[in-house]
């Protein structure tokens, strides 16, 4: 799976339309092998992004969990700490 696609379920505040659209775009880029499609494939590429985005919205709206929503800032801080531990200080 593409490393740039982040989990979007069970966050407070919930995932935005832009985040879902970005994840859909990354997914379609990954499976198509194109960052930007040719003019001949642009319509199919854009349609796929819209369909994947709609499916993701439907999935996120339908899912339930008893777990409390995760805080975005806390999760972002944890990700930064994991990165720091894995890669070290890149500000040198």
C-alpha cells in the first residue's frame, strides 16, 4: 500500500473531503502507475479518483467503533517521534 495514504477513520475532527480526495488520488496514482495521466487517459483517471473518493466516503460513514476518536495532534506527534527515532535528526 502507498505509504502516503494515512488512516482516516476514527479521528476527531473527522477526515475532511480534501483528505479523502487526496487519499483517493494517491491510490489511483499507485495502481495506475501514473503521477499525471496522459490526455488520452485523463478522463478515466479523474473518474477513478471520484469513484474511489465516493467509496471511501461511504466506507468511513458506515464504519463504527466503540473506541474513542483519536486526536490528530497527538497522532501527528507520535508519527514525528517515530520518524525521529527511525531517521534521526535531519536538521543537521
